[in-house]
C-alpha cells in the first residue's frame, strides 16, 4: 500500500546496484599525515581496497573511506584495524552502490522520493533503503 500511495510500484532493481564494501577510518593530525596516509593506502591496497577518498575534518583529523569488493570487506577491515597508522575505525559495512547515480533529480521528484524512503524506513521490517538518487 505504501508504494501505491506514493505513486510507485514494486520492481526488481538489483541490476542497478553493485554490492561493495566500505571501510572508514580516521588519522590523527600532524605534519606526517601524508606519509601515514600513504602507508595506510598501501596496507589497504594489499588487503583488497580498490579505491579511496580522504577528507580533512574540522578537528584536524583526516577521514579516509576505502571501497572494496564485498568479498574483501572482512580482510580489509581486519588489516586497517590492526594497522597502527589509523586512529579509529569509524565504520565497516556492506553497501549497494548505484551503478549510475541519478544526480540531476528535480526538486519535486527529490521531495517525493524522500517521502517514499521515509515511509519505507518507518516500517518495522526495514533495515535500510538504497536508491540510485545521489544523496
């Protein structure tokens, strides 16, 4: 009933997503942060990481998110956790990343999608909702 109420319909969309692992850690600030990042990336690549993004945070720490195949998630998480380079493991999760994210959703469609996602997330049996809309 929720789908119908929001003008949506049930459909198989698994082909729109890729199952992948994501591991996010932080590095302490300091003059040697680039060298520590390089060492951390080397450990991650040796443990199955395929890509990464880093971001400087307001408290001076650096956040680094690694992407890997879903089969490498445990290995990558273990290697980064055991590494003396990172300060903290922030998250390790299996995600369904859109193969082609929708980036140019008009305002009305974005609002309607948000309402639908909220309604689905409010259901007792819902763990998580994935969309192709760029968040």
